[in-house]
């Protein structure tokens, strides 16, 4: 039985089973066309592995940029914002694991939440979905006194400025980095339930 050439490039031997094409393709074409020209199913092992590696790489980039940002805040005497920023990042990550958004959606949500926390009440002509979800999760903490409204508002504005600088040229750089920084929480193992 002779090895088949990759149906995409016609040059290299096919070595990976592509579920989108139901054929063997070469690793180069898999990497080049994955998620772009190929309609990869979400369970494709190559797609999952590539996304995991990309998230890890972007998380390292975010960690480095975030350390510089924290140092800049400390030089300006604004390190009091850090707890609010961490709450925002964590809350965003939890929502991003459930809903697909881009960096522009995160920026719109942060702007919306900052306006909602303003002492001047404004009528919002448009409520971004991520902003609504973020508001639903964080405003009860403000009402309970667990988060300071002014600190959270300033954190929204600060994170939006950081995001604008960090996500240049890549529409999902921050989102991908956040998902890599805060992997999905594993459901607790409840054990085996035996019934007689």
C-alpha cells in the first residue's frame, strides 16, 4: 500500500487524519489551513492542541506586559487598583470560557461597566452583551461593599487602556492570553453514586 500525497498541497505525504476532509494531510497544510480554509470540528485533536499552545504563548506575553503595567502603576502610586484589576481579569476569563468574544468586545464591556459605575447616571443607547454579563456578576459585589465602586471604575478604565496597547494587530490577543492565564475550572469530582 503506497502512501498518499496531501490533497491540499499535492507535494508532501499525508500523515495526519483530517476530520474536515476525511483524508490524510501533511502537518504543514494542517497548520496553515487549520480553522481558516478548513472547517475543523471543535474536537479535532490538532486544533485543540494548537489552541492550547497558542493560549499558553499568549499568556506568557500577557504576564510579561502585565508585570510592566503593575510596575508603572506602582511608580504612579496607583497599586491600590491591582486587586480590582485582578477581579476584573478573573471575571472576564470566566465569562470568556463560556462565550466567544474578541478584544473589541472586552473593551466595549469595560467602557460600559465604567460608565455604569460613574456617579453621573447615563442612559446607555447600547448595552454590549459582555458588559451586561460583567455588570450582572460584579455590581452585586459593589452593592455588598466587597468592591469599591470608584476603584472598580478606575480599574475598568485602566484595563481598557492596557487592552488597547496590548491587543494591537491581533483581534483576540488579550482574550486568548486571558484564557491561557486562567484555564477553565475543572468540575469537582462528585464520586461514584451507586444505587441498589
